[in-house]
């Protein structure tokens, strides 16, 4: 699902910052695929800091994103060295799904529309007016009530899976 | 809103929006409704699940934009610039 404002933000970040990040990673011996992977993760962290947690930036966007990507590259590089030193394998096997990913897969199967509505509010940070427009509710009040109905529905599904908070965030 | 939805709202205000007023209300209601503590934990798990799902959609959107930048002719200058860094 592409959202116009967010896609424009992503594209702007690529055009403005990816050349510097790619150049840095190439200078450290990294590949284009590694640069893309690092940059994608960098954008997620940037977005969650600025939009989801609504933290103001102390430095400029470009410097902040570059800093995240440089740190991610160092972590990635250290991890690669450690894994290679362990047994010489390249650890190319698929990662196993975590409890949270399994739960999300289940929740999507029982209520995709509610999950879409909830993520639009809690992750994309749409306002109630924007939420009402996107999902076709007549007023902010209707959208608010529907948001809580969805939250209750999803919470009941979580309850049915008998997971604890510790299981989930571990 | 019915009572169960109202409780969801109070928990959200207390734990997501850090409203002191709602935190006091939760403490008081917990004395009368012992199951509220379990509801709070379930609601926090739900927020984490929604965040995981939101992140999954966002990553998909990033990939779509990246694919456009590396395939559409109007971005060829950008693409050539990036590729030039990886020529050995």
C-alpha cells in the first residue's frame, strides 16, 4: 500500500541521502545490496524517531539519517566478522519468525481492516480527520469509536492466543 | 461509548499519552476491577503488534520506492551516480 505523502518522504530521503550513504559503504568495502539494506533499515529508524515517537531533530535530517546508517553499517560489519569467525559460514539461511511476527500474521488473517485502521493511527500517525477520510467514516467521532472497537477486537484476539507482554517483546 | 471501549480509552491515555489524570483513574479502577491489570497488559501487547504490522507495511513501501528509483528512466542520473561508487 503506497501512501502519497509517505512515498514522497521516502523518495526525498533516497534522492538526498542515499548517495552519501552508498559512497560511505562502498568506501568501506560494502556492496550495493548491503547499502540498500542498511539504508532501508535507516529510513525505518528515522521514521520511527521523527514520526512515530514524534521526537524533534537536533541536527538536520540528512546528518541524522547518515549517522543512523553509519552506526548500522558498523554493527553489520562487526556481526559479519563475528559470524565468519565462528564457523566460516555465511549464515545465509532464512531467519526464524519471532513471536511478534507470528502474532501479526494471525491478526491479519482475522482482521485485516482493523489492523490497517490501527496502524494508520498508531504507526502512520494520521489524524482522526485523515483516518475518517481514508476509511470512509462520516465524522471524527465515528472514526474514534471505530478505532476503539478495532482495538478491542484485536486485543480479544491477542487474548485468545494467550500471549504475555514478555513473550511478545522478548 | 460503552464501558469496555471507555476503559480502552482510559488505558490508552494513561499508558500511551502519559496522562497523569488517567493514571490516577486507572489506579482507582484497578481496586474495583481486578481484571483491569490483565486488560492493560493485553492492550500493550496489541500496540506492539500494531507497530510490528505498521513497520511491515512501511518496509514494503520503502522497497516499492527503491524499485522505482532503480528502474524508471527519469531516475537514471541518480542510479548511475550510485552504481559508480561500486565499480571496482
